[in-house]
């Protein structure tokens, strides 16, 4: 590799380091810009300032507890319904800019933690806007009269007296319509439309393949009867089925304004709930660490990084110095990626980042140890350098690849903080390989043919 090409690579590395460093921490650059603008009357712009996104444990937020109504769900389907509910809520709050929400299922309850939301009512609004869509079929006249008679039977009775009446639960059911399998769980998309006759707004909906089959069977069974559409357990429309409807398409009509129809269509697209939910507990959560504790944690991390740098310099001398520079560039790159993506930093995420720093150092140690062995066999610096990287690469590749697989599975199947840990770890590992193989190697290559390569104590 020609010297000119190596120096060009080094220039690119330092430009990248400059941009990443200032993106990660633009304070000093912007102070310098202010000084020059003031002294020389320049009009230089500040560097792009993007704040880090902090998780619930670092900045506080909202803790909400919801109870799911699974009364109309078969026992064998309840677990899947709760998992679907969790997925919909998680997707919903992400659309509102809340990154890495904690959404956990506990039996028939849903725990939701939203980082950065200081106002409890705002958090409730986010979840509450997610509608529960349900289609109900008309009851037979016999069923309706039975329920109405039961309602009349319990009129004026106390709760204890009601529970002594046979089949008292019937009194609390809808006398005119009963639930079906068809809910928002099967919704594929929704959009606003307009009635061709009245020009009034309506919502056009389309079900997925499974939902289309259920809808077709439902309409075939109820020709000549009403099929009611409920949103959040409130009847919106109850059209009469004229014929079997294939293709899984339907429309929701009602007394909507254009804005109301747009909002409903948008909310249904964001995710109609597979089961209805009710808020039973709410509270604001203060930062667990707080500003002072976070600063102390960052100081501890910086001291740990300094200890690693001292270790590398003392044990590996000149390669240790070069690897320390590469490690500093690596840290700046990772932090800048955290801002750009952006990644919500929690304690778990910070832990994943610190772990990736250790793996970045480990890659350098493997390379330098191999180089020492080659130099001990009286090989030239150039040969030792190439052989050191070549022989260490398989160990670096396998170690990082297996960790990446674990990070991928954690991110795919984990939730909340686990995903944050997996994301920061995986991103850190990818950049650590770039740091060790490209940056450190380029620095070492630049010393080929110089006097420094002949100073034995710097390398052994």
C-alpha cells in the first residue's frame, strides 16, 4: 500500500473523528465559534446539537397499569391476545416519539412505562387514543327477550341479592348484539372515504387474509340481519347485511366530521386493540439515578476508559498509544451513532456500550500479541504486521460474530431495556471491528519504513 494512500486514509479517519467528536460533545467547538464570532465579527454557525435520548431510569416518565377484558376471548387464545395487545401498544407509543417503551404483560394486566413523559394525562392520552374495533352480530329475538327479562328481574336489587339470582350475568350483556371473532386484531388498513350519495365522510377498512375469511362467514350467516360495528365498546354503525361479502372490505359510517373520520382512520392504522383495556393505576416515575448519580456513573466510566488506555500503553508501548487513539475515535463514533439513530440510553444500554469497549480493546490485544510473536521470530516489521492481523482476524471474527448473534436474538425477542442493551452492544461491536481492523491497522501501516519500526523496545 502506497504511503500517499495511507496518509489519505489517516486524513479521512481524523476528519471522521472530528465530526463524530463534535457531534457527540459540541460544547467546546461551539464555545470556540462564539469566541471567533465575537472577536472577528464572523458569522460561523454552531455545530449540530442533538441531545442524547435518556430512558425511564435516567430521566423519569409515566407508569401506567391497564386491565384487559378477556371475557369474550377463549381461554386458549388469551395469551396470544395479550401478546398482540402488547405489540400494538408498543407500536402505538413509538409512533408518538416515545422510544424504547417498557410494555410488559402480567396475566391479564399490561404494565406500560413511557420515558420522558412528565404529564400522566399525556401518557394516558397516547394509550387511550388506540381504539378497540369489534363487529357484533344481531341476537335472536329469543336471546334478546331472555336478557331483557333478566335485566328487569334484578332491578332494585343489591349486589348481594343480584348474585343469588340464577344466570344473573345475563343481565349485564348487550341484549341486541353479541360479540364475534372479528376484531381490530385482523385489520390490515383503514382510510377515509366519502359516501357517493350524501358526500358524508366514512372509514373504509380492509381485513387481512384470516380476517377476510371470518368476515365472509359472518356476512353469509347474517344476511338480512344487522351487523353492528363498535369502537371502544360504543356502537358506531349497524348496517343490514344484504349479501355475503368477500374480499374482506367494509366501511364504518356514522355522524363523523372530516377531521373525526381522519383521526379514527389514523388511529385504526396505528393499531386497533385485539382486546379492550381499562386504566386501573397511574403514577409519575422520577429518575432512579438523577442528574448527580448519572454524572458520577459517567465519571466512573471515563476513569475505567483511562485505566484501559494506561494498561495498553504500559504493556504494548507504541501500539498501545495508537490503539488508545483508535479507541477514543471509536467512542466518539459510537456516541454519535447513538444520537443519529437515535438510541434511548438506559442503564442496560450503557452497559452494552461499555461491554463493546472491552471487546474493542480485546481485538487490539489479540493483534498486538500476534505481532509480538512474529517480531520475536526475527521477522520484518511489515511481515509481522500483516501476519499479526491475518492470524488474529479469525479469533476476532468468531468472537464478535457469536456475540452479534446473541445481540440479534435479544433484540428480536426481547422487550424494553433488553432491546436497548442488545442494540448498543451490537452497534458497538460492529464499530469496534471497524476500529481495530481499519483505524488501528492504518495507524500502524503509516509507521512502515520509518525509524520507529526499528526501535525494538517500542514493539516488544
